[in-house]
C-alpha cells in the first residue's frame, strides 16, 4: 500500500509539473479554438507559474478576452490592466476601453481611447473607436467631430461614414443619414456597419423588406454580431413572419445577447401589431402601384435584381393584398437566390436552405400570393421551380399539378410544365 501511495504521488506530481509546463501553450490552443472556459483554466495555471513576461502577457490577454466573452467584466478589466502594465501599447488601451464601454463607463473608456490616440496619433481607426464610444454615450456633436477627423485622415473609411449616418438617424435627420449611408455603401470593403445602419434607416422609413436585404448583407460580412439578428427579427415580426422572427431571436439567444428591447419583438409577434394601411390611400395610389410594378419588371429584365426587389417592396407597402405583387417579388427573389447561391443549385444536398433568410422570404411571398389568389398560376409555377432546386420533387409535383389545373391561363407553357413534371419524377 505504501508503494502504491508513493507511485500515485509521483504520477500526481509529474502530471502537475507537465500541466504547468504546457499550460501557456494550452491557453493559446484553447483560445484559438474558441474554448474560453478551458482558456481561463489554462491561463490561470500559466499566470501562477510563469516568469517570462511575453508568456504572461499572452496569458493575461487570453484570459481577459475569455472573461469579457463570459461577461465577467471586472475580471476582464483586472487582466487587461496587467496587459497594459506589461505592454502599454495603443491597442491594449483600446481593448480596455472596449470593456469599459460595454459596462457603460464611458468616461473611463474615453480616457483610454485618448491614451491610445496619444500613443498613435496617426492611426485613424483609434478616432473611429472613440467616435463609436461617444455615439454610445449620446454625445453626438463630439462623436461627429471625432469621426470627421477620422475621415480627414482616411476619406474612404466606410465605417466612419456609417456611424455619421447613425448619428443623423438618432437626430431624425433622414436626409443627412441617407447621404452618409450612400457614401458608406460606396466605400464599403467588407465591413458590416454600412449595411447594418442602412438597414436601420430602412426600418426607420418603414421599409422592412428593404431593411432585411441590407441586414442580410451585414450578416454576410460579420455573422457574429447579435444586433444584426435582433434587427432582422424585428423586421420579420413587423412583416407578420413570426417563424422567421423567432428563428433570428433564437440565434441572438445562443449568443447570450442581453438586450432590453427583446420583449418588444415578442409583443409584436404576439399581438401582430402591423399597421393597417388606409383603403382610400391604396385606391388613390393605384396608378403609383402600377407604375412601381412596371419599373420592377423592367429592372428585373435588366438584371438589376436588388433595385427591382426594393421597387416591388414599395408597391407591396401600398397594396398589401395584391397577389400579383407578391408573385413578382418571389420571381425576383428566386433570381437573386440563384445568382448569389450557385452552390445551392449545383449541390443542394450540402446547402442549408433553412438558414437562408432570402429563401424564407421567397417562400413566404409565394405562400402569401397563393393565399390571396388560390388560382395563381405564376405562384405555383415559381414554387415548383424552387422545390426542384431544393430537390423536394414530391412538393414540386404537387405544385405542378396545380399549375396544370390552371393551364388555361397560360396554355403556351403546357409543354414546359409537362417537361418539369418528368424532371420531378
């Protein structure tokens, strides 16, 4: 028994020594894999045993970020302050400022941004970060001044233009907001902010369908931003597309994003408080709706699909009970989906259709069109083509059989429909 105890003690001691030796490397490995709980454990062992400043610096930095992601902000602050003590670089001050900003301690955050600017006065990105903090603190005049300084240094920095649009939007200056959004979108090179704030502007204008298009682009550029999914959920709620709204709220929930407006979206979903459009207004705008329909058709034929979708969305806003408008919207969306998702067409079995908001909107438009007009030849035909892309042949055949019921509306398509029926077998 004594021998076994000594052997056990040896292995415990050996394992602990090996753990200390490898803990710093393990912290790096866990952090790179996004395993933040494990990062905290390994970093702590490293910090308690390591003497090398470079390894300590990394351990504190990794643990600070892991704490921040777990919303343990005080612990994150303590670690990033250690990082600054070891390396008082501009980026480290920005890291601490970002934590203060999340805690809404804006004065402390601004002091750190000023320290970062003092370290690197020619770095325009530091001015952008400070402007973003000032916007969060609702110090709009100061935020604008700092962002213009950023743009003077780098005129094509799209994120700064997007924040200026956000400031104008907060002040209900829609014209100025539109001007800045136009500049931001023109100069955008893969950032999420221009499309995100363009989406907020469209929401402000009540154009929820157009807002979704912008927010989808924002998601493509950065799928880690929970506010994008939250705003998409809000748009879907106002459009009475509750399944899509809940889907996006679930994405936010998985990101553990604590946001007070959350209950507002559920209120919209439950009560379906979608404003009724005055019938007299619809009748008086009949000519305008027809003109928008004509424009959307022309834009579609010219392959200006995004512009066409925005145009037909404006028509739907004026005449929400017109089945033909939804059919044309679906036709445009299907063309957009095919052009932007070639993998879905070539390898549908590997494509996740359920995670595509464009696909949700396409199917919702077709469902609405058929509900409003059960004999809608075009809607059944489009939906059959959509099901064929997804390789849901049974559903496609069901819709094609409906098409044949109403073939008298468009007899010239009878041969094509029968060919599609063969394809769906």
